C-alpha cells in the first residue's frame, strides 16, 4: 500500500458549477503501473478516495498502461459538472460513480450518458441495468441498528410492527432514544422513506409512533451510529447497511437487523458520460467494476456488498438473497427514480413526514 501511496498525489481543484458557484474537489492521480504516460481514465466519484484505492489498484493491475485521475466529489457536484461540461461543448469524466441513484439515472435519461460495451453476463440482475447506460454496482440494504447492551436480555425489534410495539411498551424511558435520517438533508434517507411508503401502506403509523417517542433526526449515518454505539440512542431506523456493518466491526456494542417484513436495498450507480474524452477507458473501468474480480474487491476490501451473482461471499446480493429471498426490495435502476426529483412531490412527502412526526 505504501508503494501505491508513493505514486499518488492529491491537490485541491476549484471548478465552476452552474450559477458560478465554486465546487471543490479532491483530485488524486495514480500513475500507470508500467510508467506509460499516453492513457488516463478520468473518474468522478462520491466514494472516498481512501476506500477506492483497492479498486483502482485492481483495475491498474489488469491495465498497467493506464493512469487514473480520481476526483472525489459530492453527488450533486458530479451531476452538475457533467451537465455543465457537456453543455459547454467540452469533455467530462470518462466514468462517473455515485451513490445518488436518482441523479445518475437522470443523467442517463437526459442524454448525458452513453451505452457502454461491457462483457455480457447472465449473472447481472435485470433491475440493475438501464439500457446499458446506468448500472447498479453495489447492493446496500437499509437496516435497523441497535445498542447491544440495551438488548442483552431481549431481542431487538426485527420488523416495523415490532418497532411500533417496542416503542409503545417503552414509554417515557425510550423518549428521545430512537434516531433516523433527516430526510430534508439526507438523500438516502429520503429515498428509503419514499420506498417504505410504496411497500408498506401503514408506514405513517410507524412514523407517528417514532414521533411520539421523540425521534431524533440526523443528516449522516455517522451521527446516528456514534449515538447508538455509546447508548445515547437505543435504535436507529433505516440506516444504510454498508456504513452500519463497517461501523459495527470496530464498535461491538452496535448490532444490526435487516427488517424481516421487507428490506429496501439501494445501489451506487456507474455510467460512462456522453462527453467522455476517453469513453473506451471509461467502459473498461466499468467492465472491471462489474467483473468478478472487481465485485470481489468491492465486497471484501471496500465492504460494499456486490451485485454480481458470480460473487458468493457473505457480503453479496447472492448471499443475502439466498438467506432472505423476497424480503429484499432492491430499488430498480430505471426512470421511476426520477419521481424523487420532482420538487412538488418531494415537498408533499416532506410535509407528510413532518405532520406524522408531530402527531397530525
């Protein structure tokens, strides 16, 4: 790893987003293994560069003549830059990898992505590929997290019904000790709630019960997990499972449950932009991430569950589906995601959320 870090360097890059607002990106350059200088793949990604290093190293091991320029951006910045750079008639990233499923699909739907030639694979789920332009590359469930010492003598709630019953029994002792995402600040929290509403018509009774129990709202997974870990919160609802599992490995007081009534699953989505300078290299990077080798790196080193059914490790869609079956409800990569970008519908859902939390 030290050798990899020795040939990587980082610098701050200020770009201009729509509206002349500066966007700051962390830019990391990885020289080609062979020392060649003729080819470079440019990646815009919301995945922290530290976590992405094993994936980059695996790609370069198979493509030793290709350098990598890795730009670490927020999800909204990725979409804004690709649109702005394309509309200006210039070139943009060769590959974009983002946890904002809706924004990635919007790019593809609006003509900012191109079809990518990747190896045919019967093991790739149909829901995870939209028109060979946008591909789900991870399989990340929403989970309940809980403080293990608090449940030493009993089982934590394992469904939404059990969560409501647990809150009702706890009374004042539980007030203020359940947490979830602030759906106005957390894109994944908003997506999880929207899917809950589609799969569970009675979800608003769950939200009202959480509101009556003084639910605390947070913008990030880490804020919730820190509080569950030290006991300030006893339960966290609808937490991104990849972060929860990673946190639990180093914080043994945190446990997690995949709700047995249904478990929503989201994905990070990859695409090759239409205005890529080297779309061939972008497609090659995408093909690597979709390969068994790339998916194994995601599952085992990045701890992001693999989509590919070729990967049978515990941290994979295949293993989860074998254990849980129809309980899992993956969010399809499709234009259906665009409904979550409709501002009037978003405002109505947030208003209903706030009303339910306040008991209205």
